[in-house]
């Protein structure tokens, strides 16, 4: 800890450093990220970031762990809401989309960037597993409720791939001529129909279009 700084001062600066680094990583990519530019944006000396982190790879691990933790917190809160299995699942879906739209930098840190081989921290692995587990849990609920039929692990990957694709295209401005909520709802409808049990003739259990979050 630097002389004269309290633990609160240090914690506040680390948070500001992580927030600035997160945007810089997304803006430039890990390959073009450098500590000197980070220090410049923070308005500190070039050596100051090294007092808090070993190097840029450690910072990348920390900011990605931070993003996964915030994401998992959202999903966990949604998962704990009262209601039926399908209502809980719908809440998780809304939380996923809301996080991506409200925190696009953290969303990109999680899914657009990856760690250099062999460079990570335990917290990143922990929060990554936690987030993936929560994404899987809401599909397990749908399978258990008889809304979906099939391998929950595979369905999770298909659902995530489709949802992620729509969100990334939206964030990149590639869907300007399309109503995002309508496209998202249609994507979910197609997947729901693909995995519904053959005996089911109605999909009243599947969240309707108006139940998904609107673009903030």
C-alpha cells in the first residue's frame, strides 16, 4: 500500500483502474493494451499500475473475473426469484439480456476476449464456472418441467449461441433496421419449438415477447 493511502483509498483506486482497464481492453484488444496508456488515462505515473498489479495479463484476469462475478450475481438473483420453474427460467433469461445491454463492456470482456495460455487467476476460473453453471441451471429447470426435451448441456450451448449472436449483432449496430425485442422473442420461440416435447401442442409456458426486457 502506498504511504499515506488508506485501505479505502487503495480499494477505490483499484476499482477505478479496473474500470478503465476494462474499457481499454475492449477498445484495443489484449495485444494492443499497454500499461503506459492505462496510466495516462488514469492520470498517474507510468509505474503506478505496477504497484497494484504485476502486469497487463494479471489485470485482464482480474477485470474478466470481475465481469463474470457481476454477471453471475445477476443470474443468481434472478434464479432465486419466487415462482414456478418456467418463471424462474424466464427471469434468468431477462437478467442475461439486461446485463448484456446495460454492461456491454463487461459482456464483451467475458465472451469476446480470452486469456493468454497458462495465464489466469483462481478467481477468474471460479466466477467463470459459477456463471456457466447458472446458465445451465435454468435449462435444467425447463427440462425437469417438461417444457424442453433433450440433453440439457447441448440445449444450453444452442440457446447461449443463439442469444449471444443476437446480442452481439445488436451491440455492433448490425441490426439497426430490425426491432431487437421482436428478433429476440422470435429467436426464443424457434428454440422453444425445436426442443418442446412432441406431446406438447401449446407453448403457454414459454415467456411471451413482452416478458423479455426492452432495450434500455
